[in-house]
């Protein structure tokens, strides 16, 4: 999968050299290209922003550098791939695990993290006529720019790519993964030693009884979800609830 990221803070994307994403790059599963937007400015001060038409606080990112940047990047296609333009914005639709799964099926994503009050609307209109555009928000809070959201989205997508996680099963029962534990948060986990500061391991996990263990985990997941995310329990298909859930 190819990823292009256009930003005025290329160094903000340095974490993409580390850990899971860094290893995926080193192994050639991910081809990540970070571009400095200012490369496509032509004035002495490398201006990327200007005051908003209609007044109001803050600055808006000028369309010309974005247009030149995106034209250059889109023209650099090597094997006839059709990119998705990912525009991080607090005004976008929610980025969820479903979105991550959809984006993981693509072969080329182009990210446009903005600073200030966002990018001149005409840029999104212009490229919306040529390619698929996803305007996405990572949550209901406001960040100073789209770079941190890009890190979030790239990590969520990268770990879904074949051969990136060590164990192909590792994301099967993630919280939010579609499937058996659908929309339940994951419960507690334990490892050695069996006794730490006087605290033991729940008996059932030592029992070797796989059926009882699975049911206990399901129960813990349900309790945790009811406590921290009652909205997820509310949205859950009643048929997916076991008799034991109704007793809790
Ligand atoms: Cl994608 N960008 C910014 N600036 N703030 C956000 C966001 C994105 N998602 C949530 N807050």
C-alpha cells in the first residue's frame, strides 16, 4: 500500500519510522512518502495561509500550494492505482474501525493534514470531481492540526494489512472488530507471575477449561462495556446478548 502525506510539519510524521508502521515500511509492505507543502510555494516567505473571506478568527490554508502538491503527487502514479484522498478534519465523518477496514482494502491513500482553520473549500471540491474523498474526524475534540489524526489513522489501517501483525489472529477479537465479540470492549488480561504483590489470577483462567474461559471472557467484556460504553450495549442486537448478560 502506498501512502502520501502532505504537511507543513514533515517532522511531525517521524513516528511513522518506528514500531509496527516502521517495520512494515522496512519490509516493503508500506510505501510511505511524506511531503513538505512549502515545497509548492513560490514567495519568499513560503506562505501557505491567508485571512478568511467573510471575516472571522484564524487563518485558512491557500488553495494554490495544495493544488500543485496534489497534482504532482497524483501524476507520480506508477501502476494505475486509484487513490483515496483522506482529509482529516474535526468536521468530518467519524473515523471508526469500519473506516480503517475500508481504507485497508485500498492500494493508495493521500492524506492532507491541515493546520489553522482548514483548507480552502475549493481544493476539496476540485479533487472530489476526480477522485474519492473521505473527510474524517478521529473524535469529538479539537486538535491544532491533522498530523496527529494521520498518525492515528495510518496505524489503525497498517495493522490490518496482511503480514503486518505477527499473529494473523491478533486483531480478530479486537474491541470494535466485526464478529463474535461484536461491539464489546475487551476485558482484562493476565500473564506471569501467578502471584504479584499478593494478587492472583482469576481461577477460571488456570482451569484449562476452554468453554468456561471463553464464557468468562465474554462476561468480563460485557461488564466492561456496560460500565464504560453503555451506548455500545444500547446499540447491540438483543439477540447477541446471552442470558447471563441480562442478569448483570
Ligand atoms: Cl481529523 N483534525 C483536527 N484538527 N482536530 C480533530 C480531528 C481532526 N479529529 C478530531 N479532532
